């Protein structure tokens, strides 16, 4: 991102112009997915997901005992 700065502007005005350009770039970018499945991906019922479920259950049992 390139911002052309006027040499007559103060340092604060130059920094503000730079920040405004950065914010404009952020606002113009596509928004993230709205649901967790699209964001994280869906886990298939495979060995990896079953192992993760088992380990999660073991951990939950260990902290509640």
C-alpha cells in the first residue's frame, strides 16, 4: 500500500493519512465466514476426529473428578 504524502503536512497529519489508507484497505477486504463450520472446517467422522473426541472426553473427565 503506497500513500503519497504532502511535504507541507505535519508528522501527525501524515500518520493520519497513512492510517486512513490502511483502514480503507481493511474495510474493502472481504469479511470472514459467518459460521464456525466455514471458518474452522467440518471434521469428517474419521480416525483423527474420533481420537480428538476421545482425548477431549478424557480431559473433561480428569478436570471434573
